[in-house]
C-alpha cells in the first residue's frame, strides 16, 4: 500500500525526533559524568591511572561508533545480558561521548596558564579556591566551543542507532520512506530537523561564549 | 627583627643551581631594588620569598613565618606578602572589581558589600575608579598592571614583591605604573622589586642589590651602588643597561 507523504508523517517524524533528542541528552549527561572521570584519571599524578585513561580514550576514539553499538547490542546478549536497542544505544553513545569529553575538558583545563594558578596562590587562595574560582571558570569558557561542537556530532551520530533498530529520527524516516516511496521529501524533512537542532546548539554556544567573559 | 630574613638559601632547577647561597635581611619599610642580568636569579629569589619556589637548603623567615619549614602556612604568608608579576595575571573572566574582591571574600571572609567598598578605594587609588566594571581585556597593559597592584594592596600586605612589573609595557605606559609604585613606596610599604628601571631604583629604592650568577654580588645604598659600582661585573652591567 503506497500513500502520500502527509502531515501525519511529519508528525510521526517529529515524535521520533524526541528519541533522537533524548538519546543525545542521555549520552551528553552519561558521557559528561564519565568524561569528568576520564579527564581526572588522565591528569592525576598516578601513572597507572593515566595509562588506563589513555588506553580507554584511544580504544574508543580509534574504533567506529557503529562497531561499538554492535558490540553492545549483539555482544552483551552473548554474556546472558539481554539489552534492548535503547539501552545499547544509550550505553554505547555515553561511552563514546565520555572519551571525547574527557579529552576536550582535560585540554581546556591544561590550557589555562599556570600563571593564573600562581596569581591565585599569591593572593592566599587555597588550591581548591584557585581551581574553582580562577581556573575552572576559564577552562569552561575555553571548552564551550569544542564541547558544543562535539554535541552536534553526537546528535548526528544518534542516527547510527537506526542500524540496531532503535526508532529515532533516521529509522522513522526509513519507515516512512518505505511506506510512501517518497524518499526525497522524507529525508529532506529529516535533514531539516537535524539542522534545526544542530544550528540551535551552535547558536547556544555563541551565546554562552559571550556570556562567559574570559581570555580569548 | 628584620621583616624578611633570608639565610644562605640554595635553589636548584634539576642540575642547575640558580641561587648559590643568598643571604639577605630587610627591615620593615625598606625598599630594595634587585638588579642583575637575565638569568642571574632575581625572579627566583623573589619567588622563594613567598613560597612559589621551594629551596633545597637555607632558611627564609618572613614576618615571623618560617617559609622554608615543612608545613609552613603558605596561604597566610601570601596574604602578608603581596606579589605583582610582569604579565599582570589578572583573572580574565572577572571584572576589575571582582578581581579585587575575590580574595577579600574567600581569604579575608569579608562581606560582599565591605569587599566592594575596599575594591572601590584601592582601584581609585591607582586612578581607575571609572574602570571598576570593566573586564581586563578592555584595559591597556598599564591599566591592567595598576589593577594588579590594587588587587594586591587590597589584601593589606605587610610587604610587596614586584617582579619587573613594567617590562611588558609599551614605553609610554611605564610612567603611570611607576607613579603608582612611588605612591605605594611613599606610604611606607616594605618593597622588594626586580627592575630594569635604573632611574626609578635610584630615586625610590633605599637599597640596591646586584645579583650575579646566583649570588648577591653587591649590596648597598641605592645611589652608592648605582653611581659608584665597586665591581667590574656591576660596572659592565650598568654600562649595558644605561647605554
Ligand atoms: N621553573 C624553572 N625550571 C627550570 N629552570 C628555571 C626555572 N625558572 C628559572 N629557571 C632558570 O633559572 C635561572 C634564573 O632564572 P630567573 O628567572 O630567576 O632569572 P632572572 O634574573 O629573573 O632573569 P630575567 O631578567 O630574565 O627575568 C635561569 O637560568 C632560568 O633559566
Ligand atoms: Mg625574572
């Protein structure tokens, strides 16, 4: 049964977009928390922790996300852990994000000049005060652009989860395109939705950068 | 009792010995200019005084605090010994006012309104009352350096360390910073300043120390040291900077 690409289909795509956004959000939060751990392990004065973090980062950044998705979706059941598409998608995207966030944030923290630490110390600030009031605010400002840049990638990469059958925007587009035989309008609509999300993120990034006044 | 007492300190970076047995005592209210060639250890000496660098041996006592003793309260020391750097090092994410109030609130535990009042006063004192709400990147180098001095003064230190604070400035901005320094000197602050401004050293400092290869090579009243150098090393250094 072939039907026209209609408003109902657009509504269906928008509803599926919820899952794209939700997945990106979960990966952002999960990956963010894990990313903090990765960044800390990467910089603490304890070699084995550094090696562990470096190994983790290289493994995750050096393998395709699709492969990681498959490992979780098809691999975990081999160990008797049944995972649905949502769980596999959320887990693998979080882990994927953590490796990138970890590196972005470590770099941002280390790019704040040691002189800022010294200036804080020279005023009698404790180590923690230097970190939280002097260095972190500057590191956050430096990290906004790369962090949001990666978030944009993350949103687009959620589309890979269509391949394990998770019905987000891309999978929904495939379904409707199959039913209507009108791939062009369907995928153009999907592309427009992705664009709106990603463009909004970039705008947010610019706004944040202006608000968080700091060294250029 | 001297306010700063340095006894035979040795400082190495790796295998390189940068301070080779420096001893020095500074009385309260004394203004000492430290001069010498690049690499002679001037900055290192200053940084040892407020504990930014650790010495390998020797003793430093500042205002009753044993800097070189294990477990010394360096944060307390640094409240008493303010330091201003060549590169200003203002906090770029904070306004001028908040650059000054940060340590007042966190370290001195002042109420925000009291801290703001102190900020207003010290910033006015360096002639920048109208810049309280500006961010550092909106100020000239000279203005930033004056704010850095104000930020340090706000903590009401008993002594101040200045490390070549005019060296990064365009020549036309040096004067305004030196005038602020003179003002601080005129109020009886104990000061140790590394400088290449020989005229300033001659007119403002009580005493000049010439560092050479990690040692104090000459030490005496400013005019005497600068006008009648005793050693060939100081003569050649002065020739090099004055001509
Ligand atoms: N953190 C460091 N690590 C290794 N070597 C250092 C360090 N800081 C200073 N040095 C070395 O110690 C020596 C003295 O340096 P210092 O900065 O005290 O000299 P200075 O007299 O202040 O010179 P300048 O006029 O160039 O500022 C130099 O040879 C310098 O390379
Ligand atoms: Mg120096």
